């Protein structure tokens, strides 16, 4: 869990005392009253609220749900890494991580935690962050989805071997796609 929230309107970083107040930015004033109710909901409940409120992204409820998801992102990332139930794993990734993971500090905290267990597939970066290949691919995809250059640059600098491996695979898919297109075949490669 994070020790701060971000204002959904002005992106101001606020301590938890603002959970029942308004954003102090005089140009913003987003009202956080009632946020504690959202912060205490489980991921299933938040996902249901997200789906129903997504139709009106400017609504206060949608912004409160997104704030709660971002606040709990560390827990969602940790559970995503450990989860063995495919439907839950994919829902967390698609609806929460790929859509709202934009806080590098949260990611760093999880990658330094004991969530990632030591094994032969795990790599430790020069700064002590732990990673394995499948997680790298998912995090890179999520960073691209939310357009987080901070997270992409962090992944590139901390895990240069994974970065090279990722782009080599992407380049090979791209070359196959071009070759199939030139030969008149229906290109089957996806470039994600």
C-alpha cells in the first residue's frame, strides 16, 4: 500500500490526511470526501465500479475508483506476481496494471520486496531490483499502455539484457510480418 494519493485532476501528490478533504491546489479543489470507502474495497468490487463508471470518465465516482486503484497498485502488482488463478491474474493485469500503473515508486517498492522469490529465472539489477523475463514483458507492455516513459526508462536501465531480448523478439516479429506482407500472405504476426 502506498503512503500517498495523487489528485486525479491536477496530479498533485498528497499525504493520506487528504482522504477526507479537498485538493489544496487552488486551481483544482477536487473533493476526496468518501475516498476511504473506495480504498477499503477489494479488487473485485473496484473492478465492478470501474466497469460501471468508465462510461463517464469525467465523473467523480470514476476518479475516486481510479485513485483507489492507484493507491492499492502495489498490492495488485504483488498479487499479480504471485497469483496462480488465470482469470484473476489476467483481470488484474488488463483492467488495473495495464491501465493505471504509472507510479515508478510503487513499481520500485514491489521489485525490491520479497514478492519475487529467488530462483534460477530471477535476475537482480545493479540497484537491487528483482525481475524475471515474463514479468519484464508484462511490465513493458503495461508501461507502453499507460505511456509511462519513466517506467520504460527504468526497465531499460535496470535490466538491459531483458531490454535487448525484448526488442530482438519484437524486431524478429516485425521482419516476419513484413516478409509475409511482401509475399502476399495474410500477416499473422502481432507486433505487441
